[in-house]
């Protein structure tokens, strides 16, 4: 059980962020905002991931490039940089970019939980949609290329600009405002910007929360399928169980075939539910694409329908 809870910072909207250290597991910390868990980090072993959905993403990262080779990874939403620390632990020196709305919280988190020495992590502070809508570098970077992000030795935290977000090889969209994802970062227009800033074979994964009948998740899958050529959904709950609980749903997308579809064993044991191809088409079943004009925020986890 987690003990030693303390206030870390307040967000721009006045929500309270806290960091809780584990009494039973030294080096383990949980970041929460208004009591909603955002991240769990192990400083002693960054590859030890607490939540199944983070393990699913990590396995997709493992498959995205040869073991140990650099992977330009973009994190939309910082949290406690759980997966950024994983990338550094498994692909030392990989260039990484974070887009984060809360600079004070980000700096307070890093002061409490420093990144490992040698990490190459840059931060862009601002609204992810506004950063995504910003101009791409001129002259345009060719697909599969990116500006150099190499950090000076020992310099783990660096400030970047929106122009550094180009040619992403793996993009993690984890844009929570406490327990809500706002529609402006869930629309086709937004994901078109994400695709423009990705490499030709880049992978994007969106983390969201939903439960049966998965109206929101199905719309997100349809939206990403309108932008990317290949889409798959990964979730631990049974997608057809009307009594199923609210849980994390991951939507993976790319313009090249997805490794998790070609090799579902990558997702480990117990294997989560994987929807793709005809199975995914049946599950989506005509769900409307989300646009800026026709979208919605993610479902309220406190809604009584979730039990």
C-alpha cells in the first residue's frame, strides 16, 4: 500500500497534484491529480510497469526498432514520464520529446523524480492541439527524418519548440485532464496533425478509458482509421461483455502494418483482446468519426453506469 503522500504542485486549473511513495516498494512512486492516478514510476527499475496498458505500449515500443537502437519517441502528455524512462532504460540515449501543458508540475515532478543521467528528453510547454496545429519546419523535413535532438552529456531536461516535433517514430497520446480527454485532442483534424509529424512508418498509440458499449472507443478507432492505413485496438476487458468494467483501451495506428497484429505474442501473457481487420470493422460497426465539429469528451469514469 502506498504511503508518504505529499502535495507536489497545483495545476493551472487549480487541481491538486500529489506524489505518493511506496513504503513496501522502495523507489516506487505514484503521481495523481485530484485523486486520479496518472502515473506509477519505479526509479530502481524503470522497466517494471504497474499497469497492463503501459506494458502493452512498452511491448509495442520494443518491436518498433531493433533492440537497443535509438527510437525517436514523442509523448503527448508527460505524467511522471513512466514510458520515457522505459525508453531510456531499454534504448539508452534515444531522443525523446514531451508536449506538456503544465510546466510547473512538470518541473516539480522532475525535481522529485529526476531522469536518469544521459537521458535526451526535450519538453515543449503548451496545449498539445495548439502545438500540433503549429507550422512544420521549413524547408519541410522528409518522411522518416527529424531534426537532431542530441543532448549535451548529462543534460536530461531541455526545452524545445513545436518545430522539433517532426519525424516521430513512436507517438504516445496520453492527453488526460485529470480523468477527462477533451474532444479537441481526439478529432480527425488533430490526428491528421499527429500523422503529419510522424515518420512514414511511425506508430501512434492513443490511451483512453471506456466500457461497454464502448461508444467513445469505437468512435476513436473509426477516427484513427480515417487518418491511418492500419489500426488495431488492444484492451484487457472483453469488448463484447455487456457487464464489463470501465478500463483502458489502446488504439494503435500506423501507415504501415502493425507489429502487434503480425505478432500478437508480443503482447505477452495473459494476452489482452486484440481487434483488427474484420473483427475491428464489426466492433466499430458504423461509429461516427470524431471531428472538431462533431466530437465529444471521454466518458466520465464516475458515471453510475460503470458500477
